[in-house]
C-alpha cells in the first residue's frame, strides 16, 4: 500500500532539539577548526520507498532557517562551566542555512547531501534524521498515539522489574539516546517524562538538549564519529589522526566530557592509540558496534595492562540496545567495570505495529578530501571512496 502524506506544522521547533554531542562538538569546531569544510551523506538501511515524502522533507528543512537560540536556551547553556561564553554568543547568532542541503531522488533512492562550513552545517545531521523519521511516520502511522508509546514503555519496565531483582536493577544506569529515529518529538518527550518519574533511580538523562532543558534533566553525550573522522584530514599524519582527535578534545574540555568513542577505525586500532596518557585523562569509553562483551573484555584487559583499575572507568553501550540486552551486558560485567546504557530506537519508536527506520547521515569528506569510518561491524563502514578505505585500513593495520 502506498503511503499517503498529510502536512502539518514544523517538526523541529527549537535550535536545541538535537543531541548534546552535536553541541559539544560544535564548540570544539568553532574554537579549533572554524575554516574546515565538510560533506555529509544520507544512508537508509531500509528497503523503503521514501519518494512520497521528499516534498515535505524539503519543506521541513527550509523551515529550519527560522530557528534561533532563545534567551532561556542561552541561559541554560551558560549553566555548564565548559560551555564558553564566546561559543554561546556564536550560537545566539547562528542560523540554519538550508542552501547547504541538497535533497533529491536517484532512481528509487532518497539522496541528501549536506555540504558547507563544518561549524555552520554540523547541526543538520540529527534534525534532518528526525524530520525524515517523523514525516514518514506521520504518513504510515497516523493513528498511533502517545498513550500507546507510554503503555509499551510501562510494559517493558514491568517486564524488566519482574526479570531482575531490585538490588541488581539498583545500579542499572539508563539514558535516552532516541532523537534521530524517534516516532515523533512528542513521543520522545513523553517517554523521557515517564522514565524520569517512574524509573528515577536508574534514568540518568537524555541526549536531547531541548527536552533536557525544559524538564530539568541532565543532557548526555560527548563526541561522535565525525569528530575522529574529520581529523583524518585536519593536518596531522593520517596514522596520528585518532590521537590528534583525542588530544584536541582534551584541550577543549580540560577533563569534562570524558567519554571517548572507540570504533571509528575499529576498537583494536583505537586501543593501540589509547595509551596511558589518554586512558588516565578520559573517564571511559563508548561502544557503538561489534560484540559488546568482546568489546568490554578488550577494554578491561587494556586498562589492566596499563595498570589502571577498570572499576575506576565506565563503559557506555549504545548499539541497538533493548532493556534486556542492556541488562545482560551489565550482568556479565558486574564488579569488573562500571557500565551505563544509552537506548535509542527501542525507547522512542517501539510500538506494536510500527516499523522504525534505520537511517544515518555520515561525514564523507573534510576539506575536500575523503574520510571514512571503519566499524567493528563491517556493514556499518561508511565511505564513498573505496581506495581511501583500503589505504586507511593499511595505515592502521585493519584486516577486515
């Protein structure tokens, strides 16, 4: 059955309706790489016809140009000691530039290319993914309600409490990472409200800055793959690019936001660069692809080899998690290293009868040169330049 579409109001109504790590990376870019230019490309991992929605997607992207930081939002950012006044002022002046975004069909495939100055185009990724997801969901599931989403969440929380004793759940830390593939903005906000009220000892925050601000919840996030990927073309030798990315982060945040992302060029290549210096400076590591237990075991061994007690560090897991997957990981690692879990689609687009999207927007070039992500899960490798991927693998000794 072909989807029908009904237009509605703007999906994105706040400049901060995005993930915290976009804001934190944006500050780093603003300070360190104000002249860098980058290109992102959209990928859909669903075999799904998105052509019926292209006009509305364009309309929603055009409406982003009207957004600006409010006085209340500026004041909120000022409460974080690591958010610098000059960057907040920059955000107050910032406006989305829709001309940096090209939306078109190539055969049966929706294509979106974002091309522009890094500091002026960095915020497009999350909001465009949220727009695509909500435009499509409005068409396919017009009768799905917020109450259904809440009912499903409460059912999952009841199942979780039945499956695990209270003492085991007591140290289960959960954050909402569901902005980009949510059913809708109202559904994500409702889910966060329920978690904050009904799972308070476990719910530690949300990645969504706007929702965090309006509900007095901690925003969660540090860096994403693009930070490490861009450093492949930001002046250092390629073999030194991961260390350069980590060092630039440390210089910007001076001990705050100390969770490093590990799988831009596979975990093994990352750990070779993550020496005692960085292991002491960063509070922990984030997992986003590959077997989570294999990942954890390698990280624990790495810390032990460096003479660091793993129980002083935290592993954050964020790869396609459900409550049950997260608890199995936590149980397997109990007493060996601290854990926390960021759950996305399974929180904000998990309703019976609803098929969530599997969509990404990834950086493909920086300063006119290719960049790539070589994931611990081969299907997640991102690049449009196969020769560059081969070269990157050879430089970092990656075999798969």
